[in-house]
């Protein structure tokens, strides 16, 4: 299947130094501050925090939540949960994120090893790991992405030299992807299957390889059935939101950096990152079969809707796979000068330095929350209303779910919560489901104290202006318990 070419310096000392330098630069954004500008991450932290305190009666979590055993996205949270036995939940989450960030370029290196390509082509993956999924805080998907690349690499290895051991590797990696994120499994299995199908190996061997991949289908069918028939009816959201248009062309490049509002300047930087393998000697392969992965990745990105069957922001997640698919389609050309390789590393490290600076500035902006949390009593029930969820540092609503940090740091349920959704380990008991207005996190001004059960809350945690109509349908009076910067904690006084 693969054109092999001699690359004697594939694992040279030079590359190991480059990889080590890039790894340090890639880990810094996670550890320079306390808070990360990842939209959904506080919700995932809250789920891990519930699990950590599940057996502690002082939290009363078993009165609020029940365990959902019919889920498949468990690996990332299981790792975080185990680590949280020894460190705090935020640190445990950051350790798993570190594994995801370093795992992605490492998986591309492993892919290139099977292709006999230049490992320097993997360097842009360090910057691309901070792309679309990072900014949205898709915690499970970030860990699934390198596993999906390893599944693609395993498909290529099987196509080149089929064996029982490699078939078993396909089965194992397919199930690892399944238990991490089914969307990553979908593309990884699609590319691996197509690679095997078009290989020059005997038909019987190709059939066994496809059967190995197909072994995960009963599990996929089971979780799809459970999600469809065991979960409560979804709200008013339509099954599909397409969002097709020419904007996807520059989104493909902007999403390499994670920009949720596409920007042509950032798209240019994304194009540079994807162009670095060419600058380092990569040349288009003449073997049409090596272009299958890139063709499928682009088809998925441009064909899938934005939202489908309750899963939001679908197609943008696949931008991260463009680089791995691209390097499959390349063959080593004349060796690039050493200066050009190190210049490419410098560009990647510079981009990662900009990410670190942005994260550090965001952490300084967000840290005013600590003053308010310290003045709130622990283990209370809180409603979070972000009338201003935008950040002055990052161009996305980074504070959309930030109220969950009360649950992470102080204990006690916080609404709105992902515990409303079926695909989570801890879900509300039926009598505890707050039944808040749909999309309250996006439109907090919908809330009304009397109509939406305000009496159940000990605190309202507000970021931004207090919306007086929240209390207009009742005689409730409230006082500001704590305030700092844009943050306020309100408690009822009558």
C-alpha cells in the first residue's frame, strides 16, 4: 500500500531534541495559570468532582444524582477520576489534557514511522493540538484524536503486511476509540477501512482486516440505540443544523488554531502550519491510494452538519485530522536544510508561545472568581447565570459554564449542568432535574424566579449585570453576598 523510501535519520538525535523542545512549549499553556479558556471544560470537571465526592455524605450527591451505566465516553474521565484520588480535580484534568496534547503529535510520529516519512512533519501537530476541540473544551474528543490517528496507523500497517497481531491491534484501538469518543472512532475507522480495502494484499486478508474493524459495530449500535430510546426526549432543538457555506473553506484553516469565529489572518497561520511538511521536503505522492485519507477527511469536514441528533459543533472537530491525513499523502523529497527544519520548529514554538500568553492573560482575567467563591458557603445549590459570558482575551464565550467551578472547588450542585444529558456518568434524579428553560446558558435573561424554581437555590452566581426581571414575578428580595470584578453571588433574604 505504502511507498517506502529510505529516511536514515527518522529517529535522529536532532529530531529527539526538536520533539523535546516542542513538548515543553506545548505543555506550558496548560500549566502557566489556574484557569483555561475552554468553554465546556468546567462541566467535565464537575462530573469528575461528583465522582470524587460520591461516597462522602457531606456532599449529598447521591440525593441529587444517579449513576448512568449506559455510556461509552468514559476513558478520559476515568483517567481523570483515578488521578483525582491523589491530586485536585483541576490538576487531574490538566494531567489528562497534557497526555492528549503530547499524544497527538506523538501519534502522528508513529503514523510517519510506518510510512517511512520524515518525523519533522509532525511538528505542526503540537500547535494544531490547541485547535477547535481545545477552545470548545471537548475534553473526551481531545484524548480520542490521537487514538484515532493510531487506529489509522494500524490500518496502514495491516494494509502493508496483514497479520493476526495487526488485526487484533485494529480491534483493540477501535474499542479504545469507542470508549473515548465515537466521533473520532468514526473517521479513524473510515480511513483505516478504506486503506485496507484499496490495499494490494490478498482479498482474504483484506476481508479479515475489515472484519476486525467491524467488530466494534455492535457496541456502536448498542450505544446509539440506548441514546435514542433510553434517554429522555430532547428539547426543541432540531435533529440537524447544517450551516453549510463557503465559510467552511477558511474555517478549515482557522480551526487549526481553534478560532471559533473564522479570521483570514488566523487562517493564513493555519495554512502555514499545514504547509510546513512541504517546506521540510515533503512531496505529493504519485500513489493515488495515499490520498484516500485526505479525501475522506475533507469530505467529512465539508459534508457533515454543524449539529446532529443532539451532538453540537460536529464538523469543526475534524479539522484536527487534516495534518495526519496530509502527511499520508506525502513522500520524502530532497532533504530540507537543517536551518529550515529548525526554522519550522521556531514557528511552531512561537505559535505555542502566543497560546501560553493568551492563556496567562485569560487566567488573570478569570481569577477574580476566586474572591467570590471564597465567600460562598460550601455544599450549597447554585444557579449560574452568565449575562456576560464573553472574555476580553479570547474570542469565544469562555465563561459560558464557569459557574461549575463552585462545584469543583466548594462542592454542591450547580445548574445549568451537563447532568441533564444522557451521555454523562452522573445524571439528575428525576425529582432533582431543574427543568430550566432551554438554552438558559446562552440566554440567561429567560430565567424567572417563581416560574423556574428559584426557591431551590441557595445562591445565584452571576457574571455580568444582574437582570432585575428575574425577580419581577415574585416578592423575593436578595442581597449581594460577594462581588468582585464582573462576578456577584446573590442570596435570598426573605
